């Protein structure tokens, strides 16, 4: 058994290898979290290997093409040109990596319970090639205890010991696609190591990649950090969604109220209502904690209430749309509604958990004919919540005039909403995209 002095000496050598860029960094799962992370490793000068089960993604990357709008293909070409960028579907190559970051999905099942099958399968693949000196970092959002209760036993099953033979940490992803103010590199990176040695090595590695690393005391603290961030947002979004519905009944524009309230220089942070929650984080992550809390006989009432309000927003949007059509003498069955924007937020191509699916489903249940335009989503892909079975329509004056209502679900910056308003007979605005436009009159209904 190695002595403490030997262990410290080995740890120092591994730390120096990361500082000298003599270590290979790998990312498993090249989606919205994994690909930006891989690109940052490459930018920092590390030899990198990306792993994914989708051969189409690998083929595109090897050809120098990005499959995400917010990651230019030029960045991929530049990484390829260094000769240090590789990607593969062959998980047997995991042994080549000195650091492995796991960025795989953590969805909920139909009972709103955590589905960790992707994490488990990936960890088994890592364990199959695990060697001495490797650093394994879980980035997938999950409940506190996943790293030490699920990942660690699988990695130690082959006889290697954490903190001595290999290193383990959790570092929650904080990606915000389409946010011009922050990038993967500039967002502070929270890390929690399983042992002090794990923490030191992860700090050394990620400290070379990110502008700031924030180390916490344990993997569990790091796991809960991510959940707290998203629960905070979920609860506050639910609050303004509820206020929006109340404001409508009181004939008060909640967006005007929020703009006034945010002038207070302390004690208030603006959140904005919408047609429902989207993205992989806020609609899903809070319920990981709700599920885990049951183990401790603890109820999470704020989380449950926020979820109830936010998931009800598509119903409110459809109700407002139907009311607006009825007020104008339109028959609901057979009415034509053009949806503007199906991505879960503006200026990105991400449709994960988009409320558009539920809104379209509810409109169709009323017999309404739905089409959509979204410059970022030419064909709506099938996801966990279903498939619209639609492709984006070209936005023309004729299309706008032919619609009985235009429903703004995502306020993409590239759409000229004044032009939309000039040609549409009715606009249902869920994002306050039309607030500053001329000739709004009775054409616009807030929802």
C-alpha cells in the first residue's frame, strides 16, 4: 500500500501534468452541456476526446461542423486544426483520458422520479477502463448523494480506491445558451471533491479552464448547489406567473409592474412570466430534490407549488387565446393559429421541455389548426414531451394574414414584431414582445 508521502508525490505530478497540458481531457455526452465544455478544454490547450453514442454528432464534428447555433462551426474547425481534438463513439478509448467529465441526461420518468440510467450506464463504461491516476467528474444535474451512492461504488468495484488510485468529483453545469453576457469559461465553476486529494486535483484542472473555481466541502454540497439555483428560479418564476394571471383579472400589466419594481436598488430581483417553463433544468431539477427529500421524511411544499403553477401556464395561454378568438367572433373549431417561436427561450435552437408542445396539444384538442415559425427550429424534433409533427413555415405577410391569431411563445430577436403586427389581425403575446410597438390597439392580447 502506498504511503501518504507517495500519494502526495503522485498527486503533485498529476497536478503538474494538468498545468503543463500533458494530460488528456475527455467529455462523455456532447450535447448542450458537453460540447461547450469540450470546446473550452480544447481552447485551454488540452488534448481532448469527445465521446457520444450518436454517430451523426461525431461525423459532423470530425467534418468541422457544429450542430448548435450558439457554437460556431469555425470554433470546431480551429480545434481540429490543432491536431489535439478528437471525438468518437468508441468508449473503449476512455482509458486514454486523464480526466473524464460526464455530461449525460438526467430526465424524470413518467412518475416524476429521477432516471439515472444514463449516469449508471456511463459510469459502468468508465469503470470498464478505469486506471490509476484518472480523474472522473460528474456534471449531470442530480440529487445530493448520487456521486457517492451510485457512481463511487461502480468505480471502486474493480479494486481501485478513490483518493488514492483514482479521483472523483462533482461539478454542476451552469450553461446558459444564448446568453451574451456569460460563457462557459466566465461562469464560476463549483466543484466538490470526494476526498481532499480529489478536490485539489479537480481545482487544479478546472482552474486552468475556467476564470473562477468555487470549491465546496463535498460532492453532496456541490450537487445541492445546482438544485438550489434552479429551485430559486422555479419558485420566483411561479410567483410572477401567478401575479400575471391576477394582474389580468385586475386589468394591470404585470410587465409594467416588474419594470417599475426593478428600479428599487436593493431587495428585488426581476423575474418574468411566460407560457410555461422550458429547458432541461428548471422544469426537471427541482423534483430531484423533492424525490430525495422523501428519504428524510421532509416535504418540499414550495417546489411542489411552484411546479403546479408553472405547469398550468400553457392552459392559461390557451384559455386566453380561445377567449380572444371568441371575442372577435371566430369559431374555435377550425380556427388557424400561427405560433411564433417553439424553442424554450429566445435566440437558441433548444426545444427541450419547451411549453410549445403542451400549448399546441391543448390548441389541437379544441379543434384549432396550428402551424409555427421558428428560424432556429426548422423541424420540431421528438422529445420527452412529444412531437409536434410540424416544420417551420416561412414567415410571410400572406401567412400572417391567413392566421386567425398569431401566438408569440418565444420572442426571438430576429423577428420584426412591428411587421408581424402590421399584417396580423390578432396577436397573443406571452412574452411582452409587442409592448413598445405602434398601433397595438385591440390587436394585441397579453397572455
